[in-house]
C-alpha cells in the first residue's frame, strides 16, 4: 500500500538541491519532518547554479531549457552525462546546447563509442567470446593497474558527490586505453 511505497522512497539517501534553497531544506524542512515524527534525509547534496551566460537558468528569467526537449532530442543518458561531467557540484556551472552537442560528439561518440567499436570488432575478428588469463605485457599491466586506480577514484568521488571528478577519472582511463589500442594496433595481429 501507500505505507510500503512511502517506506521505499523515504527517508531519502541523498536529497539534491540548489544552493539558493538550502536554508529551507536544511532548517525548515527538517523541523517539519521532526514535528511530524518522520525521519530526516540521510544526506543533503547542495549544488551550484546552472548558468546560461551570466545568469542563473530560471523560468522567471525565461532562459530555462525544457528538459523534455533535451530528452527527446539527445536522450536521457547523454544529458545526464553532460550535466554530471560539466557541472561541478561545488560551484556554478555553464550550460549550452552547443557544448552539450560537442561533448556528445567528442566524448561519447569519439572517445567511448570508437573504443567500444574497436574492442567489439577485435573480439569478433578473433572469435573471442570469453577472455582467458594470458601473460600481460608491461604496457598491459600498467593499463590494468590504471583500471584499478580509476575504479577506486570513481568510488571515492561518487561517495563525495563529485560526479564530474568521477567522470574525469573514467575519461582519463578511456584515453589511456584508446592510446594503448592506437600504439599496439592489436587488430593487425594474426
């Protein structure tokens, strides 16, 4: 029923809000919850403003971007990626459609998409359905260790709410992996 649905969603693990409403959600809202006998959110995650040019994005200013249009044109994953990568939680961040499109092209299509395509084609060419344990070259061992470091960094930054830093670590590793493929050209192996 309604109680089980409420228990599923509350208390919030993380309540996300803009910096301009933190007073209401850090003082008044907890007071209302306590007065009602309800538990408080476990954590507040307060972020800076999303700006377009010199101004905070807002409906009253008329410079807001309709998220439904973004969803329809670019898809939810690409928009989520852009917002997490572009907007540092600790400060105001800039939003532009041009930058969104550039990040989709350069980061998602080129960096990530090309790497996935290379790996999939290589696996298909080699008839690889499962990767067995092999002797690692020095370069491959360095890349393997970098993958572990990346995973540790991502876990740490995600825990702090620094999504932009987590994605920065992922993209650093993606670039290292792309460089490995470029240098070793494994598709040329017999």
